[in-house]
C-alpha cells in the first residue's frame, strides 16, 4: 500500500557553542604569556605557542550557520511491516564535518535500529537515503532531526534540532471476519440485523392467516396444507444499529503489549468495517493513557474519521503520550464491543460503569497466555498463576453483570472468537441477529 | 578496549608523560610541590574524560607548573616547547575520546581525528621550536622576538589551514 511522497523542509540558524577545550586553552595561553611578560622570561613563551595555535585554528569561524533541511518520505500511508524509502537532505555554507541524527522514533525503525546516526567529513551538502520499517500501527512522526557541525581543529560546534520529521500513517492489517454482532437497539435505516419488529426481511418471525394484500410468495405451503387455509410467513425487517468499539490502548512498551495492541487494532478495524458495510453507525473509544471518543456515525466520511481516530490512538500509545482521560457517555441502545487484555483496573471499571448504566456490552479479552514465554522459575510460575486467577476474577465480574465475554489469543483467526461472542450474548440473554 | 578507552588512556599517558619528563629534567628546589601539582593535574584528567559538561581546565592548569619550572634552568628551557606540545596532544586526545563516546562511534572518524591531532602537534612543535630559537636571537629584544615569531607562526597557520574557496 503506498501513497504520494510527503516532504517537510525548514531553514534553521545554528549558533555556535564552545567546546570543552576552549576555556582551558585560552587560560593556559594568556596565563603563560602574562607570566612570561611579568617575569621577563621569554623561555616560557614556547609553552603558550601550541595552545595559541590551537586557539587560532579553532576560532577561525564563529559566525552562526544557516542550514536548510528537507526530509522526503516516498509514501505517507503504509501497512504494518511495510518499508518506506526516504531521503534526508541538508545544506549549509562552508566545509563542515557533519553529524546528523534522527531520534525519538516511535513505531518506526530504521533498519533494525530505532535511531539514525550519520557522520561525514568536510562537506557543504549532505544527502542520506534511508529505509524505514513501519513497526507499529498508528500515526507516527519520523522523529527529531538533529545536526551537529564542526570544523577540522575547531573549538566551537554548531548543534541544533532542525525539525520534526513528517508523519507516516501506519494502518493495521485487517482481520478476516464474517460474523457480525447485533446492536442492542436497531435504528430505522436498512441493515442486516434482525429486529424485534415485523416487516420485510429474510429472518422468519411468525405465521399468520393470509389477509388480502399479502404477497403470494409469502405463503407457507406446508402450514397452508396442515391448516387447510392460506397461511403466510412474517419476517423481521433488516435494520441497522449503533456499535461502539472500545479499544484498550495501554502500552507499557513491551513487545507483548505491542502485539496485543496490534491485535486489538486489527480486530477493531475489521469489526468497524464489517458493521459499516451493514449500514451500522460505528463509534470508537480509545481507553489508554488518554481517552479518545468518536461518536457513532455512518458513511464514508465516518469511516475515514474512524481510521484517523484509530491511528491517533495507536500513535499516542506508541509515543506514550498522555493528554486527557475522561468518562465517555456511550449512547443508550448502542452495542459496546470491548477489546482489551483486561490488564488495567481502569478499563474494567469503565466497562462495569457502562454496564451499570444499562449499556449492552460484549467483551473480547485478548489473552496473551499462549504468547508469553513459559514460566521458568517457581516465582514466575506463581506470578503467572496469580495473574491467571486475577484475570478469571475480572472476567467473572463482567459475566455476573450479564456481559458476554470471550477470550481471544494474541495470534490466529478472530472468526471463531466472534462466533463465540455471539453465542455468549445469546446465553446472557441478549438478542442476536 | 574500545576506541574511546584507547584515546582516553593515550590522553592520560601524554599528560602524565609531560609531567614526569618535566619533573625528571627539572632542577627546581620545589620539585615536591611541582610533583603534587602534576599528580593532581593527571588525576583531574579522569573526571574531565567522564563528566559532563566536559572541561579540561583543571587538568591543564595543574599539569603546567612542572613545565613552567623548567624555565629556571637555562639547560632545560629547550624542553618547554616539546612538553607543551605533549600537553596539547594529551588534551586533544581527551577531547577526541569524548567524540568517540557512544555505540556507533565510527573508528574511521577516530582515526581521522587522531591524524588531525598529529598535524596540529607537528605544526605546534615547529612553532614552539621556532619561538624558542627566536627568543635566543641576540639582535632582537627577547619579548619583541617572541611577538614577531608568534605573529609569523599565526600567519603561517592561517595560510595552511584556511579551506580553499570553491
């Protein structure tokens, strides 16, 4: 997946900063020369000569340096794991030794690294092609681009941040799903969920005697034969509803957390796409360091907004950004689908709060049990067992309140998980389509 | 041993060598105090190699007195110039070790830096020796001779190291 190139350019003036030798050489040079003059001892002067020379060479240029920098990424939107080529160009006036660094990369790696370090000698222009890998979904900045210029024998250096690189949209690869979860309360728009009301649709609702105006194709011939009078089928109309996907985006920086987050994002996007295709209105809540809330909406613009919000959640998770956390009031009648590893108490409390307010809730617990390394020591085994008990207790707390809960592995197909969730919703007394 | 460690060890060795030679060659009655000063100077080199912000001033200030003391004996004044160059080389190697810090410090950059230090040392040695002999010229007042020599040397250095215009 690719998109047109994006670039960002800037012009920055770097001011000189002194090296750790400058003051020492100055003090020795002038101190020794002063001592030679005061003592009338010319033999001392050769002691000052090497340091005076170093000063003369080191301070031959001290004016600020204007640097023009441009970063180009030859795609602005990729899938997780894709590679993107880029070009870093910098130019200035004069021959300097240059040391360029890109750091604070989040969700992106350059080769196998998470930063970039390039040193070259005595040039006026630096062009460095690079290749980055989109390691984690979300909207990620290329990082901060820093430059340090020095002169050969120089005692000052010019260092500064030139810019923050352009942003790259990294889309999560979608899970393949073929089942939908039915919203709690249908809206009047046509969709593919069954309704409690009667009307045109595919799902059978009841039989009733024929009345003038009924369609002939609705006649139930078997029932007509048994009752010896015309009997017709009634159907549920197919309508759409509101679905809110609650995404637990807490990331502790570990590889496992990243995998869980990737799984939740892929599943969220797949669910959102499926429900939107069914004319449902889909909303998104990001439950992470910050709360992101996109109210349910339908249509192409809503799908675009959903993707932007999802990428924003991923970017914040990767960057460790904390903005604001707040309670979200999900509309009544919307089905909330929670995607969470249930690692955090706050997530559990939020889900229980929604349930207490009468919201219909289904939760997919991303369980990393299979993905974690087996416990090697008794203390690790004990810790794993304790965590297993704690997770069971959290799931039981949700189930006691009528919440449909299923566990999903970190890897593998989500289709069976969605089927399991539908069955769990049926068991918990919720209506399914 | 990493490049940084090698450069830092060379820096300490150069400064310690200059102090030891000065103490061995000198005839000052205050050699004990000069020795203490030199020892302190060498000891202060270590923090300058590891602490931030980098500062070579304390190390150099305490390493210089044993070399200054050589001026008291006409038979050893010729050593002042070469020992000053050794002090400069020690300081430059210390600064080079700062640059070599970090996992991706390039060995090529370290070699390049060492070569430049060699160039600077050679030029400084020529200058110091030239000033030493200029100060001994009988047809000029010694201070005037030093100023003339220093000016000529600065001019020479400027011509040598100014980058060519493109």
